[in-house]
C-alpha cells in the first residue's frame, strides 16, 4: 500500500480559459487531519469535487489507497459531508439509515445508533424539522457509519454554534486516532484549524501556496500591529534581520497566532 492514503498530482480544471484549479498536488498521510484554507473562489470546493470524481479532470492524477480514483471503486472508502444537508426534507433519520444500509456494504447500524444517541439527534423527526446543527450532525454521523478510511468535508462546520462545533471536532480527532484514517476539510473558521488540524494547505487562485505543519505556522508566524500613525521598520516590532521572506504571510489565515520562543515574527 502507498504511504499516502490520498494523493493528487498536478490536478488541473479549466473553465473557458480560467484555471479554477491549476497543478494542485496534495498528499494525505494516514492518522492526520489536513485543513484546506483560502478565500471564496480560491479552488477549495473544485479540488474536493475533483477528488470525489464529481468533476472531470482536464489534467492530473488522483490516487486513493494507491489506486487511481474512480467513484465506484472508492465509494466505501470515502465519507463526504458538504456545507448543507443533502437528504430530502420529508425523510427522517431512520429512513436515511435504511437507504444507506443498502448502498454501503460496510454500513454499521450499531455505530449509527451509537452516534445518534451520543449526539442527541432524533430518529423520528423529519429532516425539514431539524435545526441546521442537527442536520449537520446527522450528515456527519451518516458519513462515519459506513466506516470510511478518508473523511472529506467541505465547509461542514460553517454556521454551527460553538458547542455543536466542539462536539463534531472531538469526533474528528477520535476518527484518526488509530493512525489508519485521514481527514481533509475546507473551512474559513481558523479556530477549527487550530484545534484539530495537523497540516494547513493554503490555496489561492487555484494554486497551492504552501502545505505546512500547523504547529510550525503557529510557532514561526504572527501578526504585527503597529501603533497608530507608525509604520513597522527594521529595529522595531520584531522584524527579522536581513531581507524579508518571500513567502506570503499566513497571518491572515491563522490570525492572532502567537510567535513562540525567541523567534521573530514574520510578515
């Protein structure tokens, strides 16, 4: 088996001459959580939809568990959650569990019921009667209940209250504890990245700007806020000696992250 649970090489997708995704290469190791960050329109959702085989690649390669990606081959191996619940509003959780148990060979009804009790999601209420938080809990429960090896989430925690988000993030951490599972999740919520991500991938204008360990980013980067009417200059505000680094600052994405030890803040 490949050392990577999921690997993309030079993914490219073009719309009318515009590169929505341009030579995107990422590699997910088992036992790790990867946070995919970037502005709206940066290419996060396009990258995820290419991985899920929902869009046709113009160029590049995707390998999952060492094999080329085809949705029919890897349906059992990938759990997916989007930013909105995709289940029909007239169905309830029992109905959905019955449908999915016939769709996935690996569906575990006991695990489904265990998560439903733990997260206090009602079995008999229709989807249309559930709050956004309850709908998202149900979507995540369903994604986990067929025991996938990879969990892919596209803005899945957006709009949730902090208590619900913390419950869900704890489940994500449990999911990767056996060192055999991985998570790729896109988000605008930097506190989620700081709490659970092992790596941060920054995408901008369809290109990967960097992929770094989260702890390294927090340790080596920070925000410098000069006093009103003053501009930062060498000799003040902990600017590093010598030429400024060419790499774009991550401060806008991990805002407020402290600089550790005696390392200077980078801007």
